[in-house]
């Protein structure tokens, strides 16, 4: 057997330290990343992150102590070339007690706050006045319903800051996992079963989420955004969403549309074409229930479950050939001409 030359061993060690350094640096970057769970922005995420960090610090301390003892023992009892057997003490009761009791104490130290947090998070705190949201996972997008407010939307969840949000979650097809790391830990959504989750977001902002359970070809493209508003802004958003369902607003849109032939054409194409079979859109009298609800679509920041910015260029590309932009998507390629696609895109983006 050939021995590894010492210089090559040294270079391997150097590379190892370099890799370690890079991982630490990327760790710093990770802490500020948009989906970093160690940068919590809500009390539930903070509680969970604190529990994680408690384990990290405690286990790091154990690593240091055990390594120091090991290094000491290796040095203290090294081979001195005298062939003498070191002192043997099998079955020493004092040692047996020490290394049984210490791990038990460590486990109790970790278990008490963990079990307490688990019970705390299992149900909404008494006296909370939550926004209720029903979440349904689909291949590959999220439906958000506000049963008390009569609102349905997709992929972009709007909530107020500093108020409990209470989720009931389920899936329409396969198992997905609902995860917005800076607001709370993940929870699976299962077909035919309801799970629950609550959180409170600290302050307004946009928080990124992601399906965290492999669910098919576009699992990695099953994203979401949580848009946290001030209470006033949230109420304004609710009003705009409720208004989008009122006939009065549809009439007002009628007037606007009479001024613009291309928007009227877009609406007619939406109603008469295949779109209405799958999508709900009050303004176009469409009540399909297979794809995302498109009321106030022009307000959305993104397309295709958070994968593309909601621009006219992307929307036209999307309507023409969705599978080209998102593999595995259930929405089929369109039979519209390019002019028709332009009209439908302009119409959808006009809905605000
Ligand atoms: Cu849905 Cu992964």
C-alpha cells in the first residue's frame, strides 16, 4: 500500500480549512437570506428559532468539552515506549453515575422548553382576534381563502402586522408543505385532512415562502409571498378585494372598458375562451374552480406561484405556453393568436 505523501495531506487539510471558512461566510449570508429561519420576523418563528439556537449553543459547548477531554486523554496516556499497561478501572460506579446523569440532565434541559413550546403552538392563544385563512395546496400553487371576508386569492397572502393569523390547511391533490421561514416553521398539508397553524408577523414587509415537501415536477416552483400590511393598508386591500366582487364595480369597469376596445376584446376572449372553465373572475362572469382565482389579478406582484414578475411580457409568454415557463403545470398551451393573447394580458393586468 502506498502512503499519502505528507505534503499532499497538508494540502488536503488546507483545502478542508478553506471549505470550512467558506461555509462559515456563506452561513453569515444565509442568516440574512429572505427565507432564513434564523432571522425571525414574528413571535412564532422567534420561539422556534430560539429553541434551535438553544440546542446549537448547548451542543457546541458539549463538543468543546468532549474534544478537550479527548485531546487531554490522548496526550496524557500517549505511548511512552515502556510497554506498560495503563491503569484499568472497569465498572467504576462513580463514572457510571456521572455519565448517565449528565446526559439525562441535558435532555431534560432541552425537553422542557421544547414540550412547553409545542403545547403553546398547538392552539391559538385565548383572547386572540385572528384573521382566519384557509390554505389549499395544489400542484403547483397555493389558494388562500378568507372565509369571514369572502375573499379568495392565490400565491400572495395579505395579512395585517401584529395580529394573529389562524390557518386551516389542506391539499387538493398530493402532500405539500406550507413554509414561510421568517414567520413560522413548516407544516404539511395533506389531501382529505385539515392541519392547523397560527402566527403573528412583527411588521409590514414581504416574506417569501416555499412548498417544502416534494410534490412533483414543479415542486421547486411552488412559491408564495406573504405581504404584511399595517392594519389600515390591510383593510384597504380587503375593501378592494371585496369590491372586485360587487356588481357596482363591474358596471364601473364596463364604462372603462367601453373606452378601450382591446380590454373589451380581452374580457370577451376570457369569457368565451377556455379561461373561464378553470378560473374565477367576477368581472368576466367566470366561475371556474380548477385554477387560481383571478379577481384583482393586476394587483399581483408575481405570476405562476411567485416564479415570475407579473409583467405584460411575462403574462403573454405564460398564456401562450405555460409548460415552457413552469414544467408540469396543469394549464395547457393557449390556442389564442398573438393579438388575442395581447388583449387578454392587457385586460387581466387592468384588473386592480
Ligand atoms: Cu407542493 Cu412541493
